[in-house]
C-alpha cells in the first residue's frame, strides 16, 4: 500500500521536527525541508526506524530559486497530501529598532516563501481534489501589540491568506488549517537572541510536543483555526462571527458620520 507523504518546511528543529515524528508515526512518508542538511539527514534516519521514508530537500527559503525547487516538488510529487507551511523566524527588538536586514529576511521567509508555497500546494491539491495545508501562524496574529510588529504582521498576513484560501479552495476538497501557537519552547527564541524561560513565566510556555498534539487534534476535530492554548473554543467562534458580521457593511459609499 502506498503511504501518503507530508512535506514540511522548517523540519530540522522545533515544531516542524515534532510534526515529522508524529506524522511518521501516523503512516506518512516525509519530504523534509530546511537549510541544515545534516540535521535533516539525522531526522530522516530516525524516521526510517519508525518505517517512514524521507526525501531531504536542503533549501534556504529566503532565496527565490530555492523556493522554486520546493514549489516544483509540491507540483510534481502526487503522493504529497499534507503540507506543513512552517519555516519561520522571529525577532524581538522594539519595533523601531528592527534592523532592515532582519525585516527583509523575515518577510522573505515568513511572508513571501510561505505565500508562494501555500499557493503551490493549493494548486497541486486542487488539481488532485484533496489535500491538507497547515499554515503555522501565531497568537500574535490576534494580539499583534504583544510582540515585534514585523513578526506579528507576518503572522497576521498568513492568517488573512488562510481565510482567503479557505474560501477559494474548500469546495475543491482541500482543507486549510491555521495553527496559532502561543510561546512554545523551541530554538526560535534563541535564534532571535532571547531566552524564552527568562522572558516568560513557565505557565505561559508550551512544550513543543503538547503544542503539536493539540494542533493535530484540532485538525481531527475539523477546526479551521486552532489556538492550542485557548480554553474556550466559543471565544474564537465569537471573534470570527464578529469579524464576519462587519462584512456586509464594508463595501459602500461613505457612512453618514463622514459626510
Ligand atoms: P525553530 O525551532 O527555530 O524552527 C524553525 C525552522 O525553520 C527550522 O527548521 C529552521 O531550519 C527553518 N528555517 C529557518 N530559516 C530558514 C530558511 N531561511 N530557509 C529554510 N528554513 C528555514 O522554531 P519553531 O518555533 O519550531 O518555528 C516554527 C514555526 O512556528 C515558525 O513559523 C514560527 O513563527 C511559528 N511559531 C513559533 C512559536 C514559538 O513560540 N516557538 C509560536 C508561534 C508560532 P534551518 O535553520 O535548518 O534552516
């Protein structure tokens, strides 16, 4: 029997690596994408012991040509039924002190590459009439003032893209889930030059394993937006209902108070 395949960007560490382990255990073969080939090979060897075959794609997704190579894999490998759009970086400076180089790299990875790959997966899955795309956003998409605004903005962008993709692709048998983790204990913090354990109290930090378990459970439950830490799912439903309620009033001539 052929095993389904999941392509994961940012598979060399943190959330992406844990997804790879959990999807392998659920019967998936993997396409592992990141810059660090040695780490990906090591993960592939570990997953092989669990019976999963992995293709390793070494790619720097801030580089257009590398994004093109991953788009081609999504397009050509018809065994891929699951795309985890996960590679990302963060930055923690005060907004006005964000270096230009960081802004450009963050937008290239979190926005440009994430958009190109989401749409490439979307085109491939629509053509195959099935597939699941998981966009890894963040709770700061809802709460942008709590973090560096460039990072928050990149995650709000991904949230907006997910809403639009859901509207356009759902009818074609394609499922889009947006996952909004809160602070999760991964390397992203250290890479951004900070230590999550000194920055935040322990009760505000999730372990990667429990975050990914919750996200996969949310997908099983049919959620289109999953916020692993949110105790009451009705709060999210209310927020979504309030947002959609604005819809019919957003397109017209100026409102009375502006005349
Ligand atoms: P992480 O452990 O630092 O993992 C990030 C992954 O992205 C790594 O595999 C890294 O691999 C890859 N990556 C970084 N730059 C890349 C590039 N230029 N090209 C290709 N791959 C690149 O962090 P994480 O927390 O698991 O992050 C995964 C996602 O979760 C991100 O989108 C992040 O924004 C989101 N998220 C995280 C948290 C949190 O608190 N941890 C909260 C909300 C959302 P290489 O270095 O090998 O390339």
